[in-house]
């Protein structure tokens, strides 16, 4: 394995809300994604989901409050908690989550990218 | 839980090679540390260890090569692989590793901080 330059990885794609896997550690996948606008309300029954923002602003809408993440800020959405990510234009963020995590939980939307289609870059 | 501002967390301590836990996700602890100089050669038989650098330069010395990480760069030291981190003055980095991970593996050095003593900040 080589070292991973995160900015370089972000330069490899433009698509929004399509997580790309950059490495694996202890069964957890590290993914990066770009986002603009809103994804969809969903939850992961068995997986916590860690978010870390690198560029722009990512709002993790929860049912009872919003978590607004700027670059250098992190939040863990606990398993079972409904959330809907919303991003300013061209927001860049990183996620750490188990390989078993479905993109939008049991919700299927036009934006959903199944785990098999989440490519390694 | 509140959001975590990583720079703010780094401002809370000055000590070198003393990992501080900033959050937990799926049984993995997210830790930050500052380093200068060399830690000690060790390995973790059962845990991969993810490193991400925020400031300075961290060299992960492996037996057969060196991985030189600058800000925004990441590397996963696989379980069982001997390594010795070496840092430029006041290097800041983040780690993700299972709660079971011993600081310097089975090696005890003056720099070793046992898991019980790795405080949450």
C-alpha cells in the first residue's frame, strides 16, 4: 500500500453524492465524497457513520437539530439515528464506516449508490 | 454529542506522543496526538492503525521502507507490521484504531501511555 493524498483523491472525480473508497482499516472503509444540495433521509441500523469535512459546509440534518460542519470539523451519526446530509456547492467530505454500511440505509432514491458500485480510487 | 473541531482539540494540550481520544465510532477510537522526534519500534498484532497528518511531517518508519506523510496525507499500518513513528517538531496527526490497541504494542518505553491513561478531550 502507498500513502494516500486526500486532495489528490478528490481531484479524481466530480460526481456528487457518490462515495469513493480510499482505504480500509479494521473492516472500516474510509470513503470520500463530494456533495451539493440534499441527499435523502435515512438511517443505518447497525453502523455509526463518521463525517469529516475538508471543503465547503456539510449540514447533518437530524430530526431534532442540525449539525453544521465546516472544514476541519467532525461528527459521528450514531447507529439508528435518522439523518439527511445537505451540502453547500462542491462540499468535500470524508466518511469512516463499516464495509456493511448501505449508502442510504433501507431507503432507495435516485441518488443511492449501492455498496457494490462504490468504487475504490 | 457535539460536533468536533479538530484544531480546537489540538489547542487543548501540548504534550508529545500522548494520544487523546476525541470520539468513538463502531468500536474504533479517533485519537489525536502531537509528536516530535522518534517514538519506539512496535507493532499491533491484531489492529490496523490509520494515520492522518494535519501539521508538520510524520514519517512512519517500516523495516523495509519509510512512509513520509505531509498534511492531508494518510496511511494505514496493517496489523502485525513493525513501525516506528518519527515526527518533525510539533507535528499534529490523527489516528483511528480499535479501543483494544496498545500505544506501543507489547513494548514498554518511557514514552508509552497505557490505554487507561489516554484521556478523552
